[in-house]
C-alpha cells in the first residue's frame, strides 16, 4: 500500500466481508532480494520436524514460558476470527488445547515472570480489543488485565521483569504512541509514550533494553527506533538504516536484530543489528527480500523464517552469533504471517497463510551440537 491510511482502509473493507487478503503489498512492487550472501551454506545439521495446529490460521501470536509454547488467536481466512489456544509441551512433544480466549487477531505477545501475555488485537465485529490474557503454566490458569487503549498491530516484548506493549492502530485509522508497561514484581501497570505514534513495528529486548523499531506513521514508513532502559525507566531513540515496517526481530547474545520488512518500493532484505555491549549499529542482508515473516532465537542462533517477497517464502535465514556467519534452511511449507517462539531449545514456527489459504503447519528446528572433531551433528 502507498500509505498507512490506504492500508487500513484495505484491511477494514476485507474484514467486513470476513476475509483477509493473502497479499499485503502489490506483488508487482516486490522485488527478489539481491543477496550479499550468495554463497551461504545450507544449515543441513539442524534437526527439523513438523507438527500441526488444531486449526489452520494466520495472524496468531506466540509466546513461551519454560518448556511450554502457546499459539493464541488468529484468522482463518474466510472462516473468521478465533480465540483458539494451542499449547505445546516441548519437553514431552505433546499438544493440547487451552481454554479459548476472546476471538482476536493482530495481537501481540510477550513472556516474563513465569507468565505469557497476549494483548490487544482485532475482534468481531470490528472491535479494537484492550484485553490482556495472562497464562500461568504452573496452575494452567488464565487471568485478564486491560490495556490503556484497545488497539491492534501493536508490538510486545519483555525485559528485566517488565512486559511492554507499544504502539498500534485502531479500525478508525488512529495510530497510537501509547506504551503499556506491566511490572511483574509489583504487579502494577504504568504507561509511557513512543517518540511518534505508529504501528507495524518490530520489537525485541537485549541487555536491559526493550527496543521498538520501524513501523508506519500517518506519513508513511518510519526509521525511528525507541529504546526503553529498564534500569532507569528512561527512553532514547535511534534510527534504522532504512525506513520500513513489517520486519521480524529477535535477540541473540548482545545483539538485537531487525530484518527485512516493507518499504515504499516493496520488500526489503536489509538487516539492522544493534550491539548492546558497544552501543553500535551494523548492517547485513537476508538471502532474499521479504516481509510479514517471523523470528526467534535459540542458543546462539537467530532464525528468520517464511514471509512474502516476490512470492511466498519457505526460506529460513540463520545467523550464528558466535561465528557471525549466515546460513539457510527451509520451512516445510512456504507461508507468511506465521508466529514464532522458542521452547526447550527448539525454534517453533506455526500457522500462517499460503497462496491457497490458512495453514496449520508447525515447523520445529533444533540447533546442531558439536561432536568430536568439531563437526556439527543433529
């Protein structure tokens, strides 16, 4: 879309018809990535298996607490919005269904203090949700809190016992700068403001910092980065190398990595890497340009999977923070708008949309371990 307003009008019209488009940006405007890592090795040593969600859906949210991974809400394409909760015990490999939450999609998720938080989203009929569903895996119970304002396409992350949900947009095309902060130690909520109202940001945390990057404002794509310092409660700002939204982000070691995304010219292969130890930024490139994909970290690896570029992608770009090298793997099914989390040392990518509709596929990756002679083996 050419602007935030056009994008919101587009999605609103489709939701009234109870259908979500599978193509978010005109494919004619999406270009294949010109990779700076054409010689990347294939990550063949990774163990890869598949499973299935109870319902095929995209725009769901994922979070993990210990060995328990949760996949909440979502949109079933022409079959409506759901509040389904799929629970995966990564230790035993067993799946179960949790108590359904209020039907929602475009929500955000984060984990802290032995709890998983699922906030906001869009529920029927055309409702901006302010609900925060909080899961306690030890008691297998749910509790509910409220955001200061109902909104969708917000971003969530957790740092130092604080859970943050920032930005977002409503169905009336109003963008928010609001940040809801929950302190898991005091069990109290507070609020703050981003430096500019926006939605479709990427968020991750590293070394006492919660970082919200990019997104879209009323004027278009943003390169703004808002950084929350949990030790002081202070906010600072930085800038991405390229204005963009719909990125995927995760952290590994001292690095916060913001990859890909949407730009006025189509999908991006840009990667911005913030080193919290040195306070410096550097850049890299994905193997192919794409947006609407998912990221998670396991061990010293950061994984960026799926997405939409010149077509639906099955590529998984893997960054090894120890060697500073990139490699690639593949999902079992090309798809976008999937959810990702990590539990018990496994990176899990669930659901999403393919060119044919919603997907129930779950791809589970376990990183290689070093054997004798330094060789990698599953």
